[in-house]
């Protein structure tokens, strides 16, 4: 089964997202009226991980639907011995 996203690419993204969230929170220190919070970085990280999990699950479900449709189409075109 082919995956459009390599496992390594997904792993890199899952690792870099917390770094990105922490970086954005650190930048908020320099903006007047804003404050940085570890909980905000954590929430951003968890939200992005949930989004990635949703996309991967949707991709898996779509793959199953396509595989099922393809296999039923192939089975429908085969001539059965009793059909002659």
C-alpha cells in the first residue's frame, strides 16, 4: 500500500511542530500587550497533532474505499464458470 506521505516526513513534522509552537510563543514576549505561556504552546502542539491524525485517518479511509471499489470492479469483470 502506497502512502503519499512517507513515515519519515510525518515523524519530522510531528517533531518540528512543538519547536514551531514554542518559537511563536517566544516571539510573543516582544509584542506589547501579549504574553507567552507554555500552555499555549502545548495547546498548539496538541491541536496540530490531532489535525495530522485526522488527515492520516481520512487518507486511510479513502484508500480503503478506493481499494474496495477497485477490487469489486475487477471481480465484476471476471467471467464466472456458471455464467456461460
